[in-house]
C-alpha cells in the first residue's frame, strides 16, 4: 500500500468512500457516522488544510485518515497517559468497504505511528465509538489505552492514547 497526502481532485472519490463506509456500518447496526458527519465540506477542509492522508492499493483508495493536533473540548475528560507530551490525533480513519478484512487498518496504524514518531510526536490520541467493535478491536490490538470518555451527538466514545 502506498500512502500520500490527499489532493482536492480526489475529493469526490474520498466522499464516495466515506459514504460507502457509512452505508456498510448502518447495515451492521453501527450508527457512528451519517450525512451530517463527516460531510463533504469537512473532508474538503481536511484536504485543504493538508491533513488528510490516503492509502492506495491496486490503484484504488483503500483507506483515508486525518492527522492533526486539533481536539474537541471533550478531550479534557481523559486522564492521558502522557499529559505533557507532544501528541498527534487521528481523526476519521476509514477503510474502504472493498478492502475491509485485509489488514489495511493495521497497516495504516503502523504507518501513522512511524510517521508521527518521525515528526517528533511522543504519543498518539484518538476517539473510538464504543458501539463499533471493529475499531475497538483494532485499537486494542495496536496498544491504545482507554483514558476516558466523551459523549457526542451519536453516543459515547472512548478517548485513547498510545505512547510512541
């Protein structure tokens, strides 16, 4: 898989990927995302701010994610492992349904950790929907510790961190 920054010309394909993932999650009873979040404008901003990455496999976008230091106020609810660390936050990690169950998410997490380490971050933080067993399993396996909880419009989310 090849990772790169997303460009604005890929917006429609990226939006289609998120839409397909939302549809797939709904079928599985995972009501994490919808037509409000993440919408096309949020994805456009991610790309414009140079914060969205894509992973391509077989000339198709297999995964998308955003990396930055931006956090919601709810992140203050956590007892962070590294409270004074320089941290990066993973947002909107999404595997294309065509590539699910192929180890793409695990490869992506390894790439993110290497990238963040090379950029001088001490830890990585994220939030994980408590009703998404697939993402919880992914983050457990990757060594992310639950440090608190946030309650947003769609429900409860775990706040997680990993020292890198």
